[in-house]
C-alpha cells in the first residue's frame, strides 16, 4: 500500500452541501427523521385500530407504549447510530473506515456518534453527573416535604413520583452507567488496546442513555400523573398507575439495553484484546471487577426487562401475568424483579471495588494484598449474587421454606466481601499513604461500606428483617452501601482519572473540602435513619407520626448540606477542566498501563503496543515492571 | 509487628468497641417489645449487635492506626515494603467471618421457627387490607377497623388484600407480613403486655399509604372475652363511623367528626357546599353516588383517583349507615 493510498483512506469524507446535508448523520437529520418516526408510531396503531373497528381508535396507553419505542429509534437513526450496519445488512458497500468518528477536537464532537472509547467515557461520565444532580434535587424536594409531619409542599401523588424517580435516576442513570463510563475510558487503556472491541456498538449504547433519562424525567410531568409506585414498581400497584408509569417501564428498557450492550463490549474486549503478555492473572483488579460485573449484567438484566414488559402488557393489553383476579401470580413480579435487582446491587458495587483497589494500592505505595484472592472473591460474589434474591421478600408471603436457605447464602456473601475489606486494610498496612482526594474517598468508602455491610448482616437475618423490612432502616442501609459505597467510589474514580481524562489537574484543596463536606453531610443525613426505622417509621411516606418530627427535621437540614457539597465538586470539575494545571502523564507514579501514555492519551492510545511483563501492583519491588514499550517482539499491525 | 504497636492497636479497638457499645445501649433503638415474638427478635438483634461491634472495632482500629502511623511525608517518594500476601492471615479472615455468620444464621433460624408456632388453640383473626384501611374479622363474624387482642394467647393473623399489596406491621409486636391479593399469609403474634400500639402499612400501596394507620389494643384475657361477647363496644360511636374507618375513608379525606385528616381527596366537612356546586340531586343521593360511582362527578381540582370498588365492597345496609353518617356530619 502506498503512502498516498493510506492518506486517502484516512481522510475525512468530503463535506456535504445543500439539501444533501439533510442526509448526513447528525442533528439536522435528527430534526426530520425523529418526527417521521413519531408519525409512524402514531399512524400505525391508529390505522390498525381503525381497520379492525376497535373503539376507541385513539387509545392513549397504546400510543404512548408504541411511541416510546419508535420516537427514540427515529432519534438514533437520525444521529447515525445504524448507518454502518444498514449498509452492511443491505449489501451496499460499507464506507471505508476513515476514522473521522474517532477523537474529539471541539465540544461538538461530544454531541454526535463518536466511536472513540475515550470520548464515549467522558460522554458517559458527564451525562451521568447531570442525572446525579437531577436525582439529588428530587431528593431535596421530598426532604423539604419530610421536614415536618403533615402535608406542606406536595400532595401524596407528587411525593411518590419524587421518591420513585429519585431512586430510578440514581440507580439506572447514575451509578450503573457512571461505572460503565469510567470503565469505558480506562479499561482499553489498562489492557493495552487501541479501543473497545465494538466501537460502533459502544457509541450506540451511550446514546440510549440520554433517551432513558429523558423518558424518566418526562414521565414525571405526564398529564394524569407520573410513575409513583416506587423504583421497585411492584405489581399490581404499578399496573394501575397513571400514564407516566409507561414512561418508567420503557425508560428502564432503554437503560437496560444500554447496560447489556456495554457489558457485552467489555466482555469481548477483556477476553480478546489484552496486550501481549497480559494474562488474566496480570490484569488490574478494575478489569477483573468490570469482567465480573459485565457477566452479571449480561445474565441478570434481561430479567428486569421481562418484569417491566409483563407489567406493561398487564396494563396496556390487559394480560394477567400479575393480576390475582385473572389467575396471575402476584409474587411472580417480585421474584423476577429481584432476580435482576439483587445482582444489580453487585453491578453497582463491584466496579467500585475495582476502583478502590487501584487507588489504595497506588496511594499506599504497596502491592495489593492477596491479589488472587481479591480476584477470586469477585467471582465468588458473582456466583453467590444469583442465589440471594429472595432476601428482599422475607415478609412477602413467598414459600416459607425458601427463607432459611436465602438467609444462609446472604450471610455467606459477607465472607468474600470481608476478604476484600481486610485485604485493603492489609494493603495500607506499613504503606506510605498519600492522602490525596481519591484516597480520602477510598477511605471514606472503606469505613462507610463496613457500616453498610454490617447493617446488611442484620437484614440478612430473617427475624430482624421481619422487624426492619420496609422501614427507614432499609433506607439507611441502602444509602450506606450505595452512597457511602458506590457513590464514594465513583468520586474516587473521577478524581483519580481526572488528570488522564482532561489532561489537567483538579484543585486538591477543593477536592478535600468536597470530601469532608460529603462525608459529614452523608453521615448526619443517613445515620439517624437507622434509629427512626427501627422505632417504627415506614419508608416512602409523605406523612409520619409526630414523634419522628425532630429527627426528620435534623435529617432534612443535613441533607441540604449534603446536596450543597455537590456544588463544590461541580465548581472544581468545571474550573479545573478549563484552567487547571497541565497534568503530567503519570501524576500518581502508578504502574498500570493507562498512566504510561500522555494525559490525555493519543487518539489510538498507544503509539506502540506495550508488552506486559509483570504484575500491575509491584510497588516497592526493586526493578519491577508491569509493561515495557518498544519490545523486540513485532507489534501486530492494526487492522483497517 | 512490635509489641508496642499491638498494644496501641488493641487500645484503639477497645476504645472503638466502648464507644459503639455506648451508642448501642444508650440510644433506645428498638421499641419496647409487646409480644413474645418481639422479645425473641430483640434477642437476635442484640446477639448480632455484639458480633458487629467486635468486627467494627477491629476494622476501625486498623484503619485509624494506619491513617495516623503510615502517613507519607510531603516529599516522601519511597514505596512501602513489597508484601504480596500472607496465606495464614487470609485463611483466618476467611474462616472467622464464616463462623460468625454461621452463628447468626443458626440463632436466626431457631427464632424464626419458634416465631412461626401458633400452638394448638390459637385465636384466628382475619386481616383484610384495602386501599387504605385495615379490617379485622373475628371468629364470631364481627369486624372492626382496629385490632383488639388478648394478652398471653397465641394469635394467628390470616392476612390478605382486596386490591394491591399492603404490609401489616406493629413496631411493638415486631412481626410483619405482606398482605397479597389472592393469597392468605399467616402471621403469629403472642401479645405479652397490655396497651395500645400503632398498626401501620409498610408497603407502598398508593396515594393514601402514609395514612393507612390503625391501632392494636392488647387487653387482659378476661377483658378481651368480655369485649368480644359485648360485640366490641369499645369501638363505640355511630354505626356509620365504623364503616368509615373500616373502608379507610380517612386515608384520603378530611372529616372532623371522625378525626380524619387525609388530604388526597376533597374535604368531607364541606359536603353540603360541594353538593350544591355539583347540583346532582339531594345531599344523600349525591353522597351515595360519590361513593358507589366516584367517576360520575369529580370535584374541581381533583382527578379520578378514588377506587371504584366501594360500590361492590360495602354491603347496602352499611352503605346506608355511611351515607347517613356523612350527610349528618356535613356542614
């Protein structure tokens, strides 16, 4: 191949002019394709109903269900999410890969189909932080309502909508995809790969996310009322909710589809695209964590998709999956739902474990203690995670014999989790600990997750769970594991990789301020909830007994402080991204591969393929190397 | 490890355990138990708490010690010792937690089995949940909106729901059970002291969920027999009031004569005014229609949120009592 040909192949396609611009993937095309698909979604059901003489021809719930599939599809078609595949499938010549979809040169490149895993990673993280802020604002709204017993600002319908969407946004649009975003950015780099295995699928999976988020938010303001059956959306209550519930059912589908696509991508990338010498036992623990998480996602997520489809069918087509009156099995919903949603707890936690392993080892300047057991305990949690779902149903009235076995498996999960906690402590022991912001969040995670884990032991015990189930004790527990656990690890990860992602250093003083405000605000908000829960305050109530008034006022005030701490984070991120000091390639003196390239990395990550020669955490081992560049082995030629 | 550092570690652990224990003992975490089952649940709770405090203290001590002792100086670029693991230590911290959680599991399983025993001759009370009220039906067929139980006798609650999932809980009795439509779930309670305790719904069941509250009154065995034979006069008040309470009207509506303060639906204290505005016939006809066919007229500012089940759920004689009660009480 001559030099001339190579340049020709890598040159961007010529710019379209005139009306042809309407056919180029992008926002112009979105503006006419989306209405077209909207029209199709409206026209087809109406036409079918009219031809079949069904009354009424216009049926709201049917139209909404169809529209929530077709309209987003129109958006994705306009954006260009399917162009390559459509050409391929229809037998037309595919466009030569010109790599114009790679890398970002201006902010506009973040608003199109971009196949660069680093751009997608940043798209993910920024989008999820946006939804984190929305979810947090909803929480502060209902904390305002809960500051006093009785009705103040919201009627019960609005209150239930706020509670339901707070949880749904935080889980489906923040924690799960935030980890997917960080993993997207870091994992190919850690593996020594140029990109993910399926860059186009990667781009598509990101763009499903804003669709899902928008659906949940629009659902809240749907005429007739938003989804108000809680994020767990138990049947049969949710089958008889206002129209907004359909937005919830479908929003979860889009988020779930995004999740599954990314997980498949991670799995294939990790299995097939490791650099030469990168055996499984030389992979950083974050890669191990995302490997196990992706297995969980691929196996479990179809179950929540099923549960939401069944509920929607019960509602729209009057099937009887979960309707007792029609012979349905009411508890079936909970079994299917928790068969996903308990593994989902680990989907929301294992990537965090990976992040913490990176941060603690690097910041303590010591190898991870018991590396293999750390990786194996992830696998143990993966397997056990599928055998504990019914501990969410100890009071539900399911088969009585199921309670003790599910209690035992739930208890046993404490063992691999304990191994991880003790191994992190042992990693720090006799280290040279640097208290940077990511390390502070890692320590905050460690201490808070221990409390959340111990309150989990209480809840695994059936008799205690019978008392504490569906009270504020549960609310306290899940916030200790999902906020003190997952969210702290996300913050640790964002601060840790901020220099790599943006090429600039964040402000360390503001970072520490953010940590302390969050840590204190978090404990003041959520610790008292253990108490009011055991005393008898149920969760998801707009009004409560007067004797809980003082504690609730305290919690509400603390929660506003906790919310305000996020402003420090946002300010730090925005200012540092724009004006921070330029980051060196390896500010933390870390050994893993992502730190061996410039910050931010070149468009194709590695100018030469690294040769992995050792373990990733050999701090303090004289002369130890994780990888060498410019090895004598011939580097494979990247396929075009 | 030097002996000095072991002692320091131990010191921090004891301090952490002492602080945690003070927290555990001096804050009244659990309500005063009012049933035999609650006492056993409290035992499991304290058994678990002791173990958790021990684990917490060890972790807190190591963490605090590390944070203080192993802090790197500002210009310290050195690395720590390259320790990769310690097989014996790893076996220890796999085995000890395994033993501890096994102990908690065994205690929990025993208590669970005991708490499910209703004995040979339990009092069976049928519990029916509706949006947003509880109905308690006794073997003699009488039913009430509040629960009355005898002290010292096994009671078997036969719990079901007429619409969505609810959950029966009294914090003092500790026992909890979901009420599931189409399914009869059993729950055993053995009240151990007299008094009146709250009963609440703990499963989100719709708009009136927060106000789906009732009471359980525990009487002496003798007092209970008298109460049951007298037809449950302890309920008292107009016959319409009982219907009002059993059907949970107060979960959504304000009505002063019944001390109801719900705010989901229209204020029933203004029924007369409302009837005039609606202009759908005389007051009692309007009230009856609004209960049986709530979608016929919807007060301005409200939606069609009232369940359409009351027409079939309330027997005609009870309906008459309720309509009378509401029409008379209205201003």
